C-alpha cells in the first residue's frame, strides 16, 4: 500500500484520518480533491492507502479504516455508502489492432484477443471474469499489472488489449493506441464513498467524508 501524509497541524481543528481508495479513484479523481481539502483544512492529517475495492469494504466493516472510496461491487460487509463519482470503461487497443478502427465493440468480441488487466482482487479483474462467465466463455488474461500506467504502456507496446477507465487513459502518453467504446451496460460504473457508520465518524473524519461526498459528479 502507498501511504501519503497530507497536511500539517496549525490553527483550528486538529485530527488524523485514515482513508483508502482503489486505483481507479486515486488515478482519476482524488489528487486534486485532497489537495484542495488540505489547503482548506491544513490541521487535519490524512493517511491515504491504495487498496482494491474488496479489501476496502472489508476493512471498513472491521473498523480498520475511517473512510473508503471504491468501485461498486457486490459486498456483504455492513457499511454505509454515498455516491462519489461515475466512470466509463473503454477498450484500449494497439493502433494496428483489428479492433482499432471500430467505433464500438461488445465484450464478446474482445474475447478473441489477449487481455491485459489489473491483478486479481481488483474490481476490474472481477468484472472481466464475471462478464466472461455471463457469456459462457473465458477471458484470456495474459498479463496482470498493479496499475493502469503499466496497462497503458504494455498496450501501447502491442502486448495485448485492455479494458480500463477512459479517465485513466487520459493521464498517460499512449500515441500508438486507439480507444474503442465498450458497448455494454456495465461499462458505466459507480464509485462510492463509505464508512462503517457515518454518524460515528470523528469530527475530522466527518469533515473529510462530507467534503468528498459533497464534491460528487452531480455538481460538476
């Protein structure tokens, strides 16, 4: 896990908040929001860890985290959540790939090709395997990586195709690739912010929770 300590103690409310987010949330949304929060509330120290969505829901329920931000997944953990963001999955392919000139493709059409994806336990990996199961097929995953940056670099090097959030692709230089719309309902995903019990959060943690939940994409 990657830990960042943001903010110094000064005048006003003091506190320490532990939060975790999955790679999707960190890569696409959190950096500017946390920088803004730390500028407004410099006395609250934030400890940010990168974890997969399943780990986040479990650790929230166990009381190991104050706040978690994760892609909506089926979970049994007793936690409370609010809407944070949405993102859209696309198919990223090498420029010379047979799918590169398509405007859109179904997931089934991608199953003929080697996939690059995130490691097991991530929401993205789960979605691919679950979608293949729904098609009564198998998805050929030849490479698993720990981050979207590696996915993009490998696809750019013609090592395979990948399904990933479009907002993540925007962050990397991948001139030898093409983006293709993934024509599936599950390509639109919800990102949630959660806590074990919102009302039981400390004053500092509630400040963070409210700040992030109020900056959801419904106001953008």
